[in-house]
């Protein structure tokens, strides 16, 4: 695999066999005035799965590429994980980029509320419920 053309590369390991796959994220490119792409690839013993993120500009194409990459991993390589994150976690978070601004704000509020509650629960556990 030619890693020189990739912006970022990550190795994931199989929880079952210890085999690895390599995840590659390419350089996002502005193709025309309102169209950009960003290649993403997962490569391992089973072969190579490649796709592109698409957007209006390179940043949106990169974000969409990460969404595509997360989906490829969950559908085609569910047993692979990033060793830093631990089993079951590829280190690629879910991103909600669809919908209008109001929809995204509501999703952000729900995530923030969940994080606050989770932090409160952890603090209570650490202090014995005080």
C-alpha cells in the first residue's frame, strides 16, 4: 500500500484473530466550484474497500469521508478495533452532519445532556453518592 498519498493512516486489530487492517484517509480535493471529494480506504487480508466522501468544499468532503469510513468499518469489519480505544471501538466517532441547523442543535443538546448526566453519575460513584 502506498502510504505517501494518505493524509492519515491507522491500524485496527481483530478481536478474534489478531489480524490487522489499515485505514487510510486521503487528501480532500476541490474538484469544481461546489464539489469536493475525500478518498477513504480500508485494506487488509480480505482485500481493499474504498469510497469517497463528497461535499461542497474539502472540509465537508473530509467529514463525509469519515462518516463513510465509520460505516464501512461497522458493516464490513465489525470485529476490528483500535488498540488505544479498546475492543469494539475503532476510534471513529459517529458524526451527525445531516439535517438542518435546528436538527443538529437538538442532537447537540441531547448529547450534551447525556454527557452531563454521565459525568454526574461518575462523580457520585467516585464520592460514594455524596
